[in-house]
C-alpha cells in the first residue's frame, strides 16, 4: 500500500501546501530603523504592605493619598489641599520642597535616596 493510496492524493497535496505556507511565513516586510527602542521594564505595583509608599514618596502609614485613615486625620487637623486632594503638608505639587522632609526620613532609614516618585 503506497502513501498516496492510503491517504488519498488530495490530502497529500493539501499537506504539502500547508507545510509550504507555514515555512514561507506571512510575507510581511519588516523595516529596521536606527531609532532607539525603549526597553520594557517590569512595573512594580505598590501593594501598600511596606514602610514606604513608592507612588507618593511618603511613609505608607502617613500617605494621605493611599490611606483613608491618614486622609481623615489630616482633614480633621485642617491640613488639606483641596486642589490636589491630599494633605497640604504632603502636596509636592504646591511646594516641591515638602518632599525633602520625607526623603530625609527614607535616607535615615535606608541610607540612600528614595526611589523616584511616580508622577
């Protein structure tokens, strides 16, 4: 019994055509450029379990943007920036120098500068 008689000539032809199609690729041309490509980086999601809030550059338990309890306390003390919806003392948008206080806390604890704040 030959291969063509067992499977039929049409199945054999279709098989060869399918293999040829797979081996030939899609035919799309790829253009290479000399422009640099930004590397893909893994983004760390802040799960709020550590001491430092990476997203806001403040100790986690004091972060008025992540902790409803802290926000409530800051609002009760009259320390609130209505424009940016955070404690005024933590509003780096109104006064960027306020970040220095928290950066110093981080540096005292870890001996290095804190990670960059997520914009």
